């Protein structure tokens, strides 16, 4: 698949690893990644465009839409990746397709993303269980874009080129290709955020680590069994 991601806020909270493992599917718990002894939960609102399969034009209701994901980080077979606790999208067709094709925890949501000259105003309200899973806030970039340094927290939470999913007891991997992230510092006013709690994760009452990225063109391959084979 081809996709373009726009106006991303990376909001991350540090948690004790056992608290994150408890919310993960058992086949993935042993592979949780940590940074300085902490696991990280990311809440990532953005919007997508040009979503389409290879050689297929974008569908009218599934080509451009807001999406918001809740994620943590794992490494299997030496390949760092992302595990999504949930992905909310405004396109029901995209939700159904991703659930079937990628075994991802997609949910249909009522969403609005308004991009102003400086701020991005974002609203998401999940329409399927488990809920409430709501997000309301605004955010903006601060400063110039730079690439993260290897070994930094920014690199740990963004420079990952696959996603992991679970189907039954089987761990699946989908490879992803894009350029290194052009990250900016960010400021955010988060008024409502029950996204992680809907997956059984209680975020600490602390300010998150914030980053912003304006745009990224992405290629996503179909899932395969982690370790090779179908």
C-alpha cells in the first residue's frame, strides 16, 4: 500500500514495563522494548491521504481521513517495530479492510482534523466498543525540523520500520518504508484523552514528551509471519 501521513503529533508517556506488558497480547509480552528502563506509550493523532493499494486508485471513502493510534514498541528477531493497542479512523471501509488484511485493532470513530496556519485542532470520538475512547486537543510545531540522533528517545519512538500484530497465537509483521522522520518540537493542549485507558492502560499524570512531523510518504507491505513465511 501507499499512504501519505500529515500533521502528526507524537505524544509519549513513560510507564513501568509491567504495566504495559499486562495490556499486551501474551505472544508479544516478551518482546517489549524499553528505553532507560521505561516502556513508552504513544498517542498519535494525524490524517492520511492517497491511501491505496499498489496499482489501485484511492477509494472515495477510504483515500483521505483522520487516524489516531495508541502504540508501544517491540523488537523481534532484531527488528524494532510498533505494536498498536488501537487505531481509530474516520473511514469505516478502511477500518474493515485493515482488520481483515492486517489483523490490526482498528475502530470506527467520528473524527475532525482542522489544520490552521499554526495549530492543528483535533477531535476523535470512538463509535465502537471498547469506549469511551475520546481525544480532543490542539497542537503545533515549534522550531526547525531535524532528524533524531541514534540512541536518543526521539529515535527510539519514531525510527521503526515495521508493525507487529497478533492473529490467534501467531505474531505477524508488516514491513514499512519511509525516509527518516523530520521531527520538530511540539506544544499541545490536550483537553480530553481516554484513548489509552480504553485499552487498559492508565497514563501517568505527567506532561508527555511531544514531537511533530508535517508529512511523510509511506509504503506498507502485507503481513507475514514474524521470522519469515506466511
